[in-house]
């Protein structure tokens, strides 16, 4: 005697032995609701099985009930279990889909040509059941009120569908916000929304920034990145996803309720432990950030413990977090700190960068990879931490903060101030400065070491003076803005990579032969030239973009004392995290004060009785001198001169002019 099988998801329901006559009669019913699989010998249910289950069961019962009542009962029980598991409605980006029970969703086309109302099949995966084809009727969110006002449509739809639409329609009488895509959100408001509230929302869609003009000045620009339209009695505003972070505070300001649907993929709490003991200033910084609705910028000099503040924030909030860093050295360091202080296994830490593409509930990403994978990460994190946050306003990097959906945001920087004044972008996309502490304050608190600054002026070699003056005359004749910048860069290169600086570096190394030293060069070629000249004086290595494969070994050997001197160029500077170096030699750099503070910060990490020395070597009577003046080194020791004099019995700041080089004398 044959047996009948019906496959629903991964579950197979089978009958008892039935006669061939009953099998044939039931097959005539089943073919309306299922597909026969001749190889597997079972009926695989289609969407019609779920849309018209009660009709199907009634038809099948008339034939089989007298022969196998348990078969009918098992089908009813499984359907009941599935029905309880199907959500009231499924949310898409801009529409909702409702289970079409006792209703053919495709029949809606017979009475309505509206593109905002349509039927489709959704494959729904349910625990212990598998994937099943669910018939749904989909309605664009923006048109729900329109459907409810259409008497013809209302009379056609079933009561269960109308009940859900009524509930959503009532919700829409309030303001709601939801994702329009991975990069944008939509806010729906009623027409009675206060004008001042609308103005504040539209302000989120105006991005101000500065761009360089032909006169070397920075001109303020305003970019409109919002769209606004009206339909029926609703106002719609489309904004970049970053606006999610600021909606709640704006609506609270006007005491207008709003429902925010973030739809974050990682929505469960983390399970991390904290092994961090924060100092008073770190506790104050964290609390200031929390009070500012978990948004804002923390500005503390290098060595002041910004990383620990961020780790403490992750431990406190226990929400999916992504950390952005400017280079691969910091990529590794953050992963190690998360493992060490939060107890997260390395295998559970996501990495985006340096060839890796692994997204976890805590992920570390380079800014560059953040741009590349923005559509993948935008909707997955609730907290975003921007390390070395002065990078955020960069032309492409800003898109990471602009399109990320994370409502909680923390920016970390030794100084967020930028030469192009585009820190305004950082404050717009992440939040204002909520806590700042100066270097002198950290010294007085015993957190950072006091520093002695020496600004050493050296001449250019005669052959370079001649070349420098020729290019200088070319600069006076150049009128085109961009051509002029090219000429200026040539002057900078000649003065910055002055070989006489190497002789001064040698003398500094003799004076500090027992110390650990950083040398900051302005170019890779000059860094390698310095290395050739000093490697026999002190164990030294160069850390640049050319030494990527060796960076971990180099920093490890420096940390252990095998190496006593590191020569750094740009790339490596933001990733060096070694506490016992106490000498910094600046042999070249830009005019940015921020860059100077970051470099000096590498040798200021606190240690009892420690005094740091910083030597800035400048080519006299050249553009190098102007760049040095802009870095404003003397400002660093303002307010702690007496403390340094008492501790070291020498001036906090002094200038040394060396000419001829045979009479080098350091004090």
C-alpha cells in the first residue's frame, strides 16, 4: 500500500498506508497547493498552501479523514506552529510586507494599478522548520495612509491585513525615522510639525567645510545633502545615515515624540569584561561623553589614555562597536588592546584592512577599508569610535562617518584642530568636544612627563644654498597657484632634508647614548640617509611604509631595548605605542601644530622621575624656519617652565644657533 509525503520546509509529514484510489484523489487536490517531486517522491508545498491552508485542509479531509485522521491533525499542528512564528509584518527598507492569509496577494493587480501596492513571495526561514515560501502583500510606507483612505481597496483587503495597516497608520500619525538604504534614512513627519524643528532637521543635511582657494586661503563651502518632499498629509526628509545619531536630541528639544527604527543587524548585547582602571581625568572624559548622549570628541594629548577611555565605553555600553584607525599598525594594536582589556578572543575581533575582511560584533577597520565596505558595515554597529579623528574630515574618509548608521559616536584625537579648519566636519558628524585636557595639566597631574625643548638652527651647505636660491627666484616668477605649490614643495624638500642636520643628530646621540630615541624625518629617503650615518653609533631601525612586513618585529625589538633608536616617517608615527622612549628629534615636518604635538607625545608617556627631551632641528633662513614657527613648539611648555627648571635645573625652552658646524654645543 502506498504512503503520501508532504514536505513543508525541512519537515516531512507522512500518511499511513492508503489505497491507490485515495492517493489519486488527494493528488488532484495537492497539485493546487504543492509541486510533485518525482525523484524524491513527495509533494513540496508552494505559497498557495500557506495562503489558503484552511481551504486545502478542508478539501483533503473530505477524502482522507476516514482513513488517516492523524495525518490531517499533524498538518494542522504544523501549520499552527508556523503561523505563530510568522511575524505580523516584515519590514523592508521603505515598505512593509504582510502575510497574505486567506488572500491571493497577486489579485490586487486586478483592482489596483498602484505601484506602491503589490504581491510577492518571501522565503522565510524559521527555526526547526526551515525555509518556506510565504505569500505577502507589500505596501510602500509612504502610501499607507493613502491605502487606508481608499474605500475600494479597503473592501477588498482581508480583516487581518487591514488591522495591521490600521496599527501602522496610527503609528504614522507620530513622527518616524527609518533607513532608506544602507547610506540614507527617511524621516516622516505630519504637516503640523513645528517649523523650527524642520529647520533643525534640514540643518543636519547641510555639510559645511573648507576648501583651498587659488590664493592659498580656505573658503567655506556649504553642501546640501538632504531631500524634502510632501505627500498627502506627510512631510518626508531624506538624510545621510549619520543623522540617526542626532535625531532624538532634536525631537526632545521640541518635545515631539518620534519612533526611530535603526534596524541594526547586530542587535544583541556584547559579553565583554573590563580590566581597566581609569584615572580621574579618564573617568571625567567618559562621563562627559555619556552625558552628551554618547556622542562627541575627546581631545587629550598622546599618552593621556584615550584608548582606555574608549575601551571603557565599549565595556559599559556592551553594544556592537566598530573602531576606525588610519593605519595597519594601529589596526593590530587595537585588536591586541581589545583582547587584553576586554577579554575578547582574537578570533572574535573583526578586522577590515591589510587584506582582511572579517566583520564581527567588535571590529577594527582602517578608514580606507571603511570607505570600501561602507555598505556592509553601515547597518551593523551601534557605537563607532574614530581614533586619530583629525583624519575624519579628509575628502574621502568623511564618508565613513557620514554614511554610518551608528547612533553612538566617539572621536579621539591629541588635537582635532586642522590646518584647513575642517575640524568643523568632525564636530558635525561625530559631535563637539566634550572633554579636553592640555599637556601642562597632564604633567601637573603626574600623568605625562615634563619636556625640555631645544630648537637648533643649522645652515644649508653651500651647494644647496645655490640650488635653493635658484628655485626661490622661480617661485617669485610663478603666477599659477598650483604651479607655485609645486615650487614651494621643492624648497621644502631642500631645506627639510638638509645633510647638516645629520651632524647635529650625531651629537645629540652622543649626549643621550643611554636613552631611547625617536627621530622624525620628513621623507623616507632622508630617513634612510640618517640611518646609514648613525647605525654604527646606536642600534637603529627605520619604520616607514617600506618596512610594513617588519613593523611588528621592529617595535618589539625597540620595546625590549635591542634597538635604541627608531627613525619614523608619517606612516609609522600614529602607530607607535612605546612608553619608555624619552628623546624626540624632529628633523623635518609640516607646519601643523597637531603633527608636532603628536610626535612629541610619543616620548611624554609618564614614568616616575622621567624628563623628556625634544630637539627640533631647523634649516635657518629657509622655508623650514617658517614651518617650524607655525608648529609653535614653545607653546607646549607654557605654564610649566618653573616645574621643569626645578626638576632639571635647565630652561624649559631654548634656541641654539650652530655655525660653523664644528662648534656644535648642546645645552
